[in-house]
């Protein structure tokens, strides 16, 4: 049994009290002392032993004990939690300091941990191996924060409350109430789990079924993704337009460059400059570093690209403006085929949403259509790894999903095997058994 008492061991009239811990272990008495941070006047401390019935004295005694009792209980609780062999002066001082300077309790609200990622975005590791999240990722995290607040309403969900059932409810709310696509909802759930995982790493309690939270890794491309591209005939119809508007003439150059270089919009408009064209023997190649993945690529300068280069590259403008001009070019060229696709619509009561339905093909033309057009139009004509070297895809499976193709390389192998088998069967000599006549 341990005892804690307090001593006034200073000659000053106002000083911190000394804490003394006394206990007996293995028939040996132990006494350890250390300084506390409880400052009192000596005259007040002396009143502790007074048995006066004076109301003011009793009041001062009660006030002082109200300051001493919590520290006393804290020390006794700590002492009961370890072996007496571990107790010494340093241990006592640590326990006293812990009482006076406790670590602030960590916030276990879900919104706190989402906001924690947003606030520290500039120092977080990113997917490119660098430091700092992109503006787009920060925006995505802010959107998750807004959505979770809207979902939670007045309820302040704690990290440990986010179990499988709660995650599924949040997903259903995103899809059914907010009318987001399943892919978008899954990405938000994946980000939410990341925030909870960070909280767990900082010692915050999580749900018992944390590892089963339904946040499967989403593919960059949906199973039902609509790959909309321009055929060579449609590109020619845009090339043959009689245009007088300088902005549209300039935009047409960018569209042709996109379709015959296979690069994303921002790479085209910001990194495809005259210095990007480099001599390679009698030919030209384009050397640029793709923004996504920070990957350097070399692009062959195809005839239509060379023609634009020789006549002068287009001037730069924002991808938003370029997308508007591309749609105008498609409409003027009569690219009116009805196709299924997803576009963001702004007249939804719940705000901007991606809506999938049949529309005229020109409505989907944007800077990204050039990249898919390049990949699709060359697929089957040029070896896939060669196309991937230009588009920057690392895995063939990802590339095939990107252009909505399945890997059919096994088909030829099987058909070839059975064709050879049938041919071999035909070439085998056929033996006929002839019965001899008996005399």
C-alpha cells in the first residue's frame, strides 16, 4: 500500500510543494520525493493541520485539498499499474510531470481526420514520389469533407463508429440520395478509409471490422466506361471544314495534334512547344514529360503533325476554352451520331452530376478524346507495346481497359492449335483393312 503526502520545503513564503511517495516492498520501506508544480503560500499550507472550526480556515483547507487530491490519486493509480521494483525518483517525477502537463486528447471525430489531410496537403507524400498533393486531390478531399458533413447532419461521427454498416450506409446515401455514380462513391469511400487509417496510426480507436470496410480499389476505368473516339473519316470531316474564325482554326490544329500524338490536354497546350521537336536522322520526334506520372516519352511525328509543325504550331489557350471549340468543330462537321456517354449536367437539383444517356457525339469531344482516338485507331495495326510507349501506359491490361478492348491474344493460339491439328489429321494416311475371300 502506497501513501502520498505533501511537504513545504522552502524558506520562501510562496513556493511549490514537494511530493513524497512512501511504500513498503519486500519488507523494505521506500521513500521517494520530487517537486510538484502546485504553488501555495506557506501560511495557507500550514492550515492543513489546523483543526480550527473557523469558516474561512475550513474554506482554505478545502480549496487546497481540491488541488492536492487529484495529483495524489494520479500517483496512486500509476503506482498500482506497475511493479514496485520499477519505482524510483525518476519514475515519480515523470508521473508528476505527466499530471501537470498531460498530452492533449486526440480528436477522434471523422471530420477532424479528413481536415487533417487537407491542412497538411503541402507536406504529404504524393503518388509521383514527391511532396505535396495536387490541387485536384486537395479539391477532392475538400469535397469529401463537405459530403460527409452533409451526410452526418448534426451527428458528430467518431472514428470507431465507422464500421462496415456505416460505410455501406454512406455509400448508399451517395448513390441513391446524392445520385453520384457507383465509381465516384467508391472513390470517396476509399478516401474516407485513408483518413480513418491515419487516425488509427495515431492511436485512435477504430471499429473492430476496420479491415473489412467495403472500399475495394477502383479501376481508373469503369467496366461500363463509354470509350468515345473519332474515326479517321470524322477527323477528315473536321479537317475539311471551311473556317474563317481564327479561334476555331487554332483549335482544329490542337485537335489534330491530340489525335495524332496521343497526349493529354494540358501536356499538349503547355508542354508541346517548338523545342519539343527534336531531329532524329531525317525525321522528327517529340520529346516531352507527361504531367501524370512525370514520365518522359518520345512521340513519332506523324505526317499530319509534321504538316502543322511546318506551318506553325497553334497558340496556347486553356483546356476549358479548347473543349468548347472542339465541340463547335464537331457540330459544324456534322458528327451527330447518337452515342451513350456520361457528361456533367448542372441543372440537377443536387448540383453538378455526371449523367449517362444518349447524346450527339460532338457533345463529348474534348481534349481527352484525342488520346483515346490515337490509341484506338492504331490498335491492331501497330503492336500494342509500341502504342503504349507513346501513350505512357505501363500495363497492357490497363491500356486495353482504356480503349475498352479485351485481351483476345489467346483466341489465335487456340484456333491455330486446332487448325494445325485438323491439317495433320488430313495428311495422315488412311489404312483400309481388306478381307480376303476364302476358297
